[in-house]
């Protein structure tokens, strides 16, 4: 059911990294329910600064920044300290692996993480 990010004008997009186990679970869940989506792989396509800033404006950087991942933990302490929205944006643009996965953008809603109950409440399950 997934289409590649070349069809970016589609309304429903799943953002993440192809080899991530959580992404694999989310994609399997969506595919099992025949929910159409475009998959955008950060490793192949990066992330647009305007889009990421929009997500931060909507949700806050704390929701999006994956502090428990190895990429964030490997940063120098100075880079982790005193985070601001601008500093978090710069970190996530430089290393998109620091963005929590998946981010599911439906055009109406922005969902972060794979939570089947939340997806169902958002009206994604058929």
C-alpha cells in the first residue's frame, strides 16, 4: 500500500527510517488495514526545515526529539544541554535519526510514535 516519497503531494505520509523496527510495525499495521500512505525515509530524503519547524510549532520539540536513541545519547554534553526549539531543530535537521518515529501526517492530524489505539482514534482503522 505504501508509495514512495516521489508522490509527496499525497495527503497521508509516514515519516521515518526504513530499517527501524517501530516503522516496520507501523507499516505492517497500515498495510494490514489497506490504509494508503506515502513513506518518507529520512535517511534517503532528509527532512525539510519548514516541515520540521511546523511540527515543532504544533507539538513542541520535546515530543519530536528522541532523547533515548543512540544518536542523541552520543552527542557531547554541551549539545544536549539547554535545549531550545531552535537548537533542537538544528540537531534534528543535522541528524534526522533524532526525530521520534514514526511521524504520521494525515493532513488533518500529526501523530508521533506507533500507537495502534491512537491511530484508531484518529480514524485511520477501517
